[in-house]
C-alpha cells in the first residue's frame, strides 16, 4: 500500500495492486471539512464513487506490471475521471 498526496487539491490516494485489479483508496475533503475515504477498483466493483456532487471513476493505472519486473510504488500513475453528478 502506498499513498500520494496532492497539496492544494484536498485529494489523496493510496493504491494496492494485485493480479488483474488495482484498488485505489481516495481520501477526499470538501471545503466544509467533510472527509471521505472510499475505495474504487480498476476491474472489480465498485469502480466509481460519488462525493460532493461529483462521480469519481478510475480510468487506469500505469505502468502495467510485467512478469519478473518489479515496479516501485512511486512509479505508478492513477488516472481518474471526475464528472458532475
């Protein structure tokens, strides 16, 4: 499990990756101070979550693991889609 923070965005995410799926735990904070920590997946349910009038969905995670090659957690990039509800 690892976590990346994005200062100024009020969003943090942590990810675990295993065969065929990545689980991303988002830490979301609204301007009012309400906090939520939903987990979304790339191939299992739930693949999206709703928060503060938005739907957040995992679009992808890169790089794709290759047999015999270790990937540092810091090298992963998660792509999220955020849309108004």
